[in-house]
C-alpha cells in the first residue's frame, strides 16, 4: 500500500515537472511571438529572421533538454529508493 502511494506520488511529481516545463516554454514562446509582432522590436538572427517554426522547434528542444534528464534522474532516484528498501527487509 505504501509502495503504491509512493509510486503515485513519484508519477505525480514527474507529471508536475513536465507540465511546469511545458508551461514555462509556452510562456517564453508567447512572449517572443508578441515581441515579433511589434515592429519596433524586431527579433532577428544574424542574417535571417526568426520564424514561428524556429521558435517552436527551439522551445521543444529546450523542453526536451530540461525534461528528459529530469525524467531520467527521477527514475534513477526511484530505483535507488527501491533498492534501499529491499536491503532493509
């Protein structure tokens, strides 16, 4: 029973981290698109303009760069906790 609760808590934490990273990425994307719409503040890469597709791909790369290691480390920590519990029994 306790194992099921701790596992559901771990999955809930993973989901919360994923949603948080996704919302932060979307907020940054919305800010960049809003700045792009204002002609007084052009968003430009050195020779090329920044397109919405480039922003979406960049946001997905940032989310993946933050989310995937967090997911791996959370799984590793859960495995370590289970191994510690097994040794105590």
